[in-house]
C-alpha cells in the first residue's frame, strides 16, 4: 500500500527536479534550437540530478524520503533560481512543435505516433503490474537498491555473496533507488530505462534535423530507431544496456555538434551524457574513448577551428565537461581504486567463449563474433525477450534500413561533403567502431543487447544519407524507406507484445492478484521450478530473514519481498559442506553455518544456489524440509 | 544513373525487410498465441489423480498462483480441504502420482495447499513427527508476524 504522503513526496521531488533540469537545458541550449534538443537536455539533466542526489544523500547516510526530497528541493530550486536568466517557458516551443506536426499532414508519421503512444502506454502498464523479469535484476541490479534503502545509506561495500555488486558501476541502481525510495515500494523500479527510451526519440530527431533532414521525416526515423526490438525490450527492465546506448549516442551527438558549431555549451552537454554513460558499466570508458576518438578522427579541422576561435572558453568547457562526467559516473571507479587498487575493481568475465579472456584470444573472439553476425541479426535463433539469447533484437529495421545505411555511408559522406552534409557519419562510425571494439574481446550468448546503439545509429543514418545523396522525400528510395520504416515500427511493436521471460499462463493471475503477490516468484520464467521462492512469496507471513546458499550469482531480490522489508543472509560457500558423492551429494550444515543462522535469526534456508539448478538436499535433523530447496531451521527461533 | 541507383536501393530495402519478416513468422504468431491462448485465458485447473482425487477436486478453489497445469508446483487456496484432511483417517493423499498437499498459514490467516512434493503436511494434526514440529513452527511464526514480524 503506497500512502498519499509517499506519492506527494515522489511527485514533489520529481517536479522540482524537472524544473531544475529544464533550467539546465535552457542554459545549455539556445532559443533558436529545436524542441527535441531541449527535451534531450531536460531528460539528461533530470536523470543526472537524480543520480547525483541519490549518491550524495546515500553516501551521507540519509537515504530516506524526507532528506532526499529536501535535497531535491534545494538542488532543483537552486538551479531554477541560479539559471533563471536563461530560463524560458517550455509551452510555446511545445505548441510550435505540435502545430508543425499537425500541419505536416503526414499519414505515415501519424500512424507511427499512434503506435508509439500505444507502446509507451503498454510499457508503463507492464512496469506497474509486473515485477522485474530478467535474472540479472535478481542477482546484482536490484539487491543493492533494497539493501541501500534498508540501511538508509550507500556504504562502500555491501554484504552478500554476489561479489560483483561491490565493484560494479551501479549508476542504474541509483536511478532505480530514486524511483523507489519515496514510494517505499518497487512498483516503478523499472521506470528509468523507460525514460531513457523516451530520451532516445528526441535524440534521434535532433541528430537528424542537425544533419539536414526535415523535422517530420526525422521524427519518423527517430521512432524507427527507438522501435528496434532490443530497445523496446530493454525499456521495461532494470538493466542498463539501453541507458548505456542512448547516453553514448547523445554524447557523440553533442561532441559532434561542438565540433561543427564550436559552442562550448555542447561540451558540457556531452559531459553530462557521457558521465551518465560512465556510471552504467565498467566497460563504459571504452564508449567515452570511442565517442571522443570518432569526433577527433572525422572532424579534426573543425575541432581545430573551434579551438582557435575561443581557446580559453573551449579549454574551460572541456575541463568543466570532464568534471561533470566525473561527478556523474566517476564515483565507482574512484571507489574501486581506493578499495581494490584498480579502476575496475574485480575481474569480470567479459570475454566469454570457452573462458578465453586474454589478448591472445582476441583474434578468435573477433572471428567468432564476425562469424555469428549474420545469424544473430537474422533473429531466427530464438523468440524475442529482454535477454536476447542467441539473437540480436536488431529487428527488421537493421536488416533493411540499417544495412542500406551502411552501404550508403561512404558514398553519402563523399557526396554530401560538398553540401556540408555527411549522412550522420560521426554517430555511425562511432557505433560501428564501438561494436568492433567489443567484438575483439567480448563474446556471449546475450551480448547483442549491449550493442543496440548500432541498429539505432544505422537506422537514423539512412534518411541523413538519402539527404546527403540528394534523394528527395518523393523519390523512390525516400518513399520506400518511409513505408519500410512504418512497417518495421508496427512489426516490432507486435513482436514485443508478449511479456518476455514470463510464464504466460500466470500473467493474468499475477496481475489480477493483490499487489503483494505481483512478485518475480509468481510470474518469472526463471523461477518456475523454484518451489522455495514461490513458497516464501506466497505462504510465509511477515518479512522473515532468509538464508541462502551463497553463490557469485545468487538471486536475492525476491527475499526482500514486495515491501522491501525482508532480509537475505548469505551463507558463504566455505560453510556449505557437501557430503556424499555421485549425482546426489547432500549438505551437512556446519556448526558455523548453524551459528550464523541463529545469529541472524534466519529460520529459513534456501539450498537452491542461483537459478533453476537442483537444490542441494540438507541432511540434518534440525533442518526440516518444507518444499524442495526450502528448509526450516529449528535452531533459529526458539 | 541516379534514378537506377535509387530504384535498386528502394527494391533492396523492401526485399530485405520482407526477407527478415518472412524468416521470423514465429514472433508475431507467438504474440497472438501469448495473449489469446495463454495470458488471455484462465490458468489451467490443477490435474488431480489418484486416491482422494475426488475430494481434492471438489475443494479446489480459484487458484492464487498456479503452476503449469499438472506438471509443476501449484499453490491452491482451499481452506475447506485442509479441514477435511485433518478430519480424515488417512494423512497421506497422493496427487498426480507425486504431488503433495501442505497446509500452512498465510499472513491473512488462511491456509494454503502446496502441491508438488511426495507427502502430506497436515500441520494441525498431532502425532506426525516432523509435521507436528512444523505446525508448532507455523503457529509461532504466524503469531510473531501478527505482532509485527520477526
């Protein structure tokens, strides 16, 4: 039950923060800029402010609704007041934009916008009614959120068996916490990636309009890019791939705009986008390097000219942009350096195939990736869900518009150079460069969700390339591209209609049940065999402490319950003594394990380590089996 | 020349989109099936066979969070059945050859049945060894949660 007071705090904090973000957007843009650019900046500033506030207030140990709301009032109000000389109302620009849309009489665009509205609404409904369904959420994206909220702060290290939580970048978890802390309930925990999806659309339109594409046409292709199935599937999750991709593309766009215009405020905007990007993955510095490298490689003369025009201003803006990026995403690296002596903290198994992860394996990983590419982009290996196992989720957009854009990239850049239009060359080269960079060291069954920036950039590049090649809207490729774009939007919206990673026949029961029953254990496909999780979710009253067999990927989110009041206690592997051999070993609880359970008053012990692996049976008279994998320890509560 | 290239480009895009969609007929079909066949219909009833089946069948109330029909674990909300079993002389009822009933108490004070194991838990009935201990635990746990949780 979410109280009115909680809703009031939630709405107040977000409204004030949005007002502050709008002031930042006005300060970083000019009155003549198109509306979509201002919307992108407002969205980025909103998420940036929320990120900094949760981190700052959390590190200060005051991560509770009232202190956080007070911090939001101070930050939003302070920015609104401090930047008031640049502020301008949003409505006139919005009205102008809506009038231009209504006046263009474009039926194809109108249908695309209707599909967008349906998609946005259906994603919001899913976020509200269904729990997170991707297993990464259960092991390392969301448990920190529950732990932070319970502790009322963000400590340097969190207890638990999933070690990566303590050295990974948790920028998305900060946003998940922002949308959870006021309500005291994770019902909107998946909202941040949905907001990133919304930001993706004006990002595309702004880039295309800057590349000389008419606004209405730009909006259609911006939508086609946002409807790449991988983006749609990620938009309702607590993952970070969509945020990573959108912030990367926005950062590249602002860097490119700086090179073209020499406006130092573009650098600050790029710093904001790439700073957020840094906070989402340990590999994000690669994104920043590729973004900067692409602009340096393709715009050296313009960068030099911008520098010569105002060297002092450009230098200060560069330093300020670096500072902004560091504040937004640098904390995790600084903490890793301080705690573990290296920026990346621990070692992540990024390069997956057969455990190869060294430089010597680079060539074979690249070969494997290139060999798989066509099969992956055909998407024929599996159904589409947010995990994107064995498929890319790049959709028909990339297979048709994207491939065409890649084929046209070089001719468009050459032909358009005379007219000052190069077919969105910088974002496209940056996306291709980043994909190839990942291809050289990273191979996994699910990797293509990380590369979703590639189809988006390619789809966006098509109208810009057509523009550079002087193909008008009425030309054959112009008309066909619009038709294909609409067909792809509709096809993608239909293809992601199923609730991926769910147990289909339980969706209705889950939605129709009381709010507290809308938990992963009742609807997640991953939990269909986990009797222990379902028993705990449905039949155990209160918020008991649950001990679990500690594993590097243990799922613990479900133990916190719908109100995030439960407690998860990791039993370290060294205390799990397995006896017997062959296919059926059993666990003999050690005295230390029993002592831990007594100390934590954990009456329940779950012997299923992570996912749908078979639980290890416990052979001890003090442990009573309730359902397979779940034991009641008599010694814990006496 | 430009017109020819434009036509080739247009045909190429349309063909590629069509080929992709033709290669992936399962996606839109699954979308339809998902909502019409599965999520759009009632969850399947539990399949109950064997000794005691008629009695169990008769008491199965609308499911709270059922598992895949007859194969996986089911949670069924059936307080009447629990009472009936507690009164019966036989403590063991086999369901589906391997399913089990367990009566526990939820925070709303309503017993639930849990199917999917190989024995019957009748928690309120004495003389069942471990089951009686479990019953004691549930009473204690329920009382603790009513006082505000452990």
